[in-house]
């Protein structure tokens, strides 16, 4: 093949990629492998770090080809996610290293797809796109600096906030397209002056080929974790600062005398130590903690629960959409959402009747919702209905096709 006949490159930029198991990394992995399998018009490249989401010391290979995807892993500092100052240095080193790699890799006519980890990586991608006469697509999993401001980060206030948002918006205006993960996020960008022609909504997803409902009597984790005969209220994923756990723990406290109900929290994150400490202080022996589970056993770990909890602080609506929602639907489990009653997921859950929506702090209503789900637990028609909803609206194939339409324009 001559240089002139080589396909144009789609170059994704994100701090984590396969075999990392963070949610956004998994979706990038799904999309990249899916595009590489079906596309003859584009070569798929990933610019990422050598670390894992939960292991800053990991030493992944600098370069490799996985399922026809060309992976370029750049050198960064390794302070990890636990310290904000150290994380800032990790971000800065990724900006510098990814810029150098993108300059070498990008040719005229290529497309750079900037995700949002680290924040404002779109600025690096936009600069390279302009220098190399390439196209820019932004894939927005959250909106920075707004998220940082709502979480109380001091540097995301006043003049710094205005400057960061102005720089971010400039990259959104430069882009060929900005992919957002919810209707409320799209509306927020319109209010920022981003033309509707440069905004499209593609919901996040889960891998429905991998994730399937597992009946309790066929699920080895039910026995391994001592949950036979229990009604399990699950939470799976990041216990981060954007999520409310006080309502969940208050509900667990109210139900701690119920030996038939167990709260199962799977994952990790900034709030995990605090949540564990509160459980000790309140004597909540009905709360069980488990670490992140391998992707290969995600069907089993998600299917352990009879109902799943999702929470999002109301002030973060339109800025974030919890990605755990899609995996829960894939295993046919109902959802209890705690947050804004008019939020992104709240509207979907209410419209599709796949669970309950509870205002943050309303412990009485969450207990009512748990009791309702316990009364109809594991009804096959309900499980099938939720899985059918997932297949129709939130499948991996649907998302890959929608991204393909963008890249063919």
C-alpha cells in the first residue's frame, strides 16, 4: 500500500485504555476495537498512558497493536489519584508527552478524538489539529471546569474558572463535532453558545455480548460472598466525590435489623474510607464491601444484586451521567436512583419504568422502593423488559454505529 492510499487515522486521546478496567476506558476499548474490526476507511490509534486507573505503578508496553488498534503509551509521572497535587503533575506530564506523540503521529486529514481524562486534553488535541490540518472531535464524559467548581476545588473559582471555561469552549467551537452523553449536557453546551450543528448525543453503553443476567442459583459469587437467601441492594463502581452516600447509609441503618436484606458496595474511590468508617461507627453489619471485580466476571458481580443503587449529587446534573447505569440494565436489574428528580437518568428511569427515583436525603422513600423491589424480586418478565430496553437504546453496537456516522462525514 502506498503512502497516498493509506487510510486516514482516527486518533483517540485518553489517559487510560485496555487492559484498564475503569468505565470510560472500557467504553473506549469497546469503540476502538469495534471500529477497527469494521472500518476500512480509517486506521485506529490510541494515545494513552502506561498506567492503570487503579495502579499508577503499572508499566504497560510503550507501543503495541491489539486487535488492529495501534496503542501509543506515553511516559508520565506516577503520583496516582490519591493526592490532588500529584494528580496535577500526572496531568501536566500527560499533556506534554501526548502533544509530542500527536505531533509525530498526526497527518493532514486525520481525526483527533479528545476525551475528558485528563481535563482539558481537548486543548492539546485542538492545537495539534490546527497545526497538522486535522479534524477535531470532542467526546465529553463530563464538563470541566464546572465539575471541579461544584466539587469545591479552590482553583476552579473566579477568574481561573472563567479562563478555563473560555479555553474549553474555544476547543468546542473549533471541533467538527462534540459528542455528549446526555440531553441535559447538550442543552448546557447550547447555553454556552456552541451551535447545535456541532453537538450530538450518544449515550454511554455497556457490552451486551459480555454482560448477561445470571440467575442466583447459577451465580458462584452468591455463595462465595455468603448471600444465599438474601435480598441484595447493590452499588457497583466508583465511590467518588460526585456521589451521595449519606442517604444510602441512613437507609442501611434503618434496615439493619432486617437479616434478609444486605447492602453490597463493590468498587473503590475517594469516599470509600469514609463510608467504611461510618459503617463501623454506626454498627452497620448489613453492609458488605468488595473491591472492583475483573471485567471477565462483571456479569456475575452485577447479577449478585436484586436491585442497584445509583446516586448523583443534584448540582452535578448536566455535567456527569453515571456510566454504571448501562451495565445494570444489561444484566436486567432495576435501578433506584438518588438525586435530582428531573435529572438525566431520573427521566429515563421514570419514562422506561425500570426502577425508582428518590430525592437525595429521602430515606423513607428509598426504604419504600427497596421493599417494592423485594416484593417482585427476580420476576422474569421484569428482567426481560429491562434487558430489552438495554438492547434497544444502550447497546455497544448502537453506539459504534452512531460514532461511525460521525467519522464518515
